[in-house]
C-alpha cells in the first residue's frame, strides 16, 4: 500500500514517505523493566514490535531533498518500499538533489544502493555531519570494537562507496537556505537533527531521538542496544524534548507512527507525545 503524507512548512513542502514497517523486539530496549514496556507499548513479550520507517521528502528552494534513504530491499522483507512511494509522491529517486542523512545506520542508509551495489540516487549529494562520517567511514576499526560497530562500519563504507565524490561533510549550522544541521549525539556520534525554518514556521526532523515513542517519551531512561552511547542518548533526548516543547516546534521522526508529525509537550516532571492529525 502506498504511504505518503504532505504538509507545508512556510515555503517548504514536506512529504512523509514510508519505507515500510520494521519488525523489532523487546530485546532492543535497555534501562526499563519488561513489565513497563508491555504496559506502555501494549505489546506482549514474544510479540513483534512494529516500527514505522519514515523518510521525509522536502521540496523548497528549487531542490528536491530527502531526509534519510531508507533500508533497501535486503534488511527485512517488509522494508525497501521507499523508491515506489517516492514515485507515488511525484519524485523518482533519480530526481533527488540532496540526501540529508540523520545518521549512518542500516534503516537510514542501506537504501542508498540497489542489490547490485549501484547508486539508487544517481545525482544526489549526500550531506552528513563530519563527526558521523569520521566515525563510520574514516575511523580505523579496532579488534576490540563491539561486533555491531565493526559490522556497521564495513556496511556504511560499502553503501556510501558510489557516492564517494559527492559526500558533503558539514558542521552545525545552515547547510542550505532554511535547513540547519543540529548535532544531537548519543544514538551515534554524529546523529543530526535537521531544522527547517520558513515563513515563521519550523519543523524538526529528529531522526532516531526515539524509536518507540510510547515507551521512550514517558520513560526517558529507556535506551536501545543500538545506541553507541546510551547515557548520552538519554541526555540528548531530554534536551531535545525540552527544546521542542518550550518552543512548540512540530517534530518529525524516522520511527514515529506514520505519518510521523507531532508535538512534544511537558507533562508534570516529564513529557508526552501528541501526534498531529
């Protein structure tokens, strides 16, 4: 089923484009009791925990931009739907000018290449934070690195290889008119939020600040085994929640329930997530 959803942010038009549902499990969550996960998520132990995988197509300034490239066809059979959903939204992969990568993890970057290793986005420039590129693409992988780090480093070098001459490494700040990079580390060393600002409106595309909103919004201590630094990820999550809540900024998440737009609000000493309809 084709899944897209569009909204305006000033002069930008932003369309959520689904890559499909990701089959996760309780085992990925750390720092929270199993009973609390069941109560908050409504999912029982042993049942799959399905997560939406969203990318965001951004039209503005004469460019077609895409925040994250999806999972490609090999990660899980339910994923890899981004190219067909992009076409349904009127933007073929061949049309994309800029890929704004929140970070280099499989469900955000494996869609860069097809099964033959060719670039799915043949003219796109990759924009990625310099800290993210340095960690996954440049750093010497050490024998005592966790297996997950070793495997992902090799994978990211493979999927970015066809783009090697068109990767733009950026620092914090405006990278395109109305598009600002904000380093939000913890999930990965260079995990980046993209802030769109136009006509007095703002949208924060926050990548993987949360994976399971029903658990991680009320329980800020809930981290994931995929976080390179769980403590930093927790601190970053609290910082982003406070910033977005106090400024009443609409957020868009890679794993927020489709179409992925909503608001973070303060609730007592914590926060709650309110999806936009």
